[in-house]
C-alpha cells in the first residue's frame, strides 16, 4: 500500500511566489489584497468584505489603503494590466495584518497559507539583516575594495593599439 506524504504548510505555496508579492510601501513590507486573495483562493471582494466586517482587528499598522499615486506607481512597478478595472486603490496588509487575516477568514486554507506567508516575511527579514551586515562590512573596506577593482580593471583592459594609417598616401616630393 503506497504511503502518502503529509503535506506541510510550506508546500502549499512556494516561498518565492510569496516573496514576489511583498512590496515596500511607506517604508513597510506589505502584501496587496488582490495577491492575498489569490493565495487564499477567494475573491478580492470577499477578502475585503471580511476585513470590513472586522475593522477593529485591522488598525492602521496592520492595514492601510494605498493612495491613488501609490497605486499608480505600483501598477507601473509590476506591470499588471488586469488591475485597470479597480474602482478603489487596493489595501496593503503588513505582516501583522496578514496574520490577522487567518482569524477573519477562518478556513483551514487561510491558516495554512498564513503560516507560509509569515515564514516568507521572516525569511525576507533575515535576508535584509544579512545584507545590512554585509553592506557594513563593505563600507569598512570600501577604499581597499575600490583600489582592488581599479587594479583589476587596468589589468583586464586591452592594451592600446598602435594607430596605423589606412588608405592611399600620396608620395612626398
């Protein structure tokens, strides 16, 4: 009898797909309502309806609505033409807002998807922290690195070629 491997929450949605849906808006890492609705397998309207019915659970540091300018910039940044039909700018959910969504939606899939999303937020935070440490190390040795790169570029640059005249030259008389 074949055994089936139990699915874990990390297998539901690849972390790369979630990470691609995390944007930096107003200095916060957020996910947009339509992306979340796709992940939760519900319509954007139903997701926003559930949120509106539970507004006390979503203070401004959990969720905010994008301004028209932010919405236009976001559309340009990710080039999604299907967003053109929206009447209102989307809602952006912070990590805490995403965590609150599982209690509002109440389905088993919402809980599993939230676990995957929270793990992606944590992974992104770790990557950013690692890059911050790396940039501090680079800043300490910036002058030495610049000298090294300049030296390598000089070594790799082709030697200047001698210019030879091409064409007919009249004899000198």
